[in-house]
């Protein structure tokens, strides 16, 4: 019997505990903070935002498994034990993010907010709509989530360009990479979709300078931002400034430097901003617990885990 710890902050751990117990009755499931038992028993820690220093208290850990796709919070722990850190890659999580991206790209492309406003005024007025193939969506981060969103957007007709750290070849997607590829990527992008991880290299990347480089004279006649990566990527004040001066026509924000978004933030009431509470791709135990347990199973069978975080680059 292998002892697995669930340490979850900010979400209700009950559903995770039930799902782990149902799927892995052969394992000993312990739940932080009340039912940890002897810390020396614990081999795997399955975590979401555990307090810094907590994991250092388990001397026999074989791996840490993040219950979310990002691991930036974990890597910020200066006492993080030196064992593999595994992040979630799961078809359900990926599809949820693809839904979010497609939903909001279409909201801009089909000018749905304009029609919502007209409906409130009982106005029957049709506006022209560009051909999807003339609208360029730029995906920052061509990883698991960015690739899936790019492929779906292509299937419904959009022109897709992408940007990543290392070179990528995705059929039909014009791919740019690295510092030199950033500006030509941005110049084409009318709707910028940010699906980067938060790392030392990406913090604050969505700033006024970057927003000024977006393509504002394409088919949509304006530039739009969708950030569903991490809040640390964006500078809220710069997004507001870009909206005020008109260089940005709209922003959909799922993530923020401070979460929950403080009640006094001017983003809340801004007419060109759409806010969601960091749920673009909700992590639900029904599907994700199985992905986590599969990685534990791999390690137990002597195989290296998949989807490990490279601590040197931060994702
Ligand atoms: N809002 C939500 O609900 C939610 C849910 C899940 C995940 N997320 C966020 O989404 C992020 C992406 O997830 P994922 O599974 O797609 O991650 P991933 O597979 O690791 O992909 C990350 C992508 O970002 C690129 N990248 C990283 N650093 C870069 C840099 N300095 N310059 C240019 N490109 C860079 C990577 O480039 P390479 O391909 O060259 O490595 C890769 O294409 C997660 O880290 C998490 O923060 C948010």
C-alpha cells in the first residue's frame, strides 16, 4: 500500500478525496491538514497551492503532482523537495481551455457584445462581418493548451499564428519563436490569446509595449486580448491604459496578478473588459484524478513520470 497525500488550498478537497478513494482503493489516501499521519509514510504529494515549506516536511517523497496545469506556485517554494514535479495534462482540461478560447474569439469575431447592447436598446441593425480566414488569431504559448486551441480555431476557419520559446511545426500555423520572433508574431495578431506559463522569462510580458505592437488594422479593425495563462504575465495598469487610448479594443481576462481580483480594481467595471474567475479550464476531480493516479502508477512500475516540470526554465 502506497501513501498518497492530498494537500489542497483554495478548492474543496472533498471531491478529490472521494475520487482518489474510489479509483485507488489499494492506496492509503491521507488528506492535509487533518489526516496526514506519519509524514515519513507519504510517497506522493498531490497538491494545489500548498503553503510554502509544507512539502519539505515529508522526507520520503518520490514525486509531487500538481493538480493543475501550471506549477509556478509550487516552484516559488524555496524549500521544495528535490523530487520530480509533475503537472496535469488531461484531455478534459485541454478541451475546456479550447472551449474558452473559441468562445471568446467568436464573441469578438461575431461582435456579440455589440448585438447584446443593441438588444437592450431594441435596435435591429446588422453589421458587416469579416471572413474568418482574414482574421488572424495569435496564440502565445504553443504547448498542450495553445496547440489544441490553435487547431480548433483553424478548423473553424481562422488564420492562426503562434509563438513559443523553441521552434514549432504545426500544420497550417505560422509559428514564431524566441525574442526575435515576438514582434513579427504580434504585428500579425489581431486577437492575442495568451496561454504561456508564468516563469521568470514571461512575467509582465503583456505590457503596454507589447500591446502597441498588435495588428490593429486587420479584418477586425482593432486589437483584442484574451489572457487565460497566468495573471503574472499581465500588467493590469497597462491593459487599462491600452483600452483607454484605444490601442486595445477589448480584453477577456481569466487570470490576474492578484486573485481574487480586488473589488476596487477598475477592470471590474470597464465596459471593454470581460472577467472570469480563473476558471477558463476548471480542474475537476471526476476526470483529472485518473490522470494523476496514472502518473503515480507509472512511477510505481519503474517508469519516469510524464509531463515533468523543468525547474531550470520554470515550466
Ligand atoms: N486559466 C486557467 O484555467 C488555466 C488552466 C490550465 C492552465 N493554465 C495556464 O496555461 C499555461 C500553459 O499550459 P500548457 O499545458 O499549454 O503548458 P505547456 O504545454 O508547458 O506549454 C507552454 C508553452 O509556452 C511556451 N513558453 C514558455 N516560456 C516561453 C517563453 N519564455 N517564450 C515563449 N514561449 C514560451 C512554451 O514554449 P516551448 O513549446 O518552446 O516549450 C510552450 O509552447 C499553464 O502554465 C498555466 O499557467 C491556465
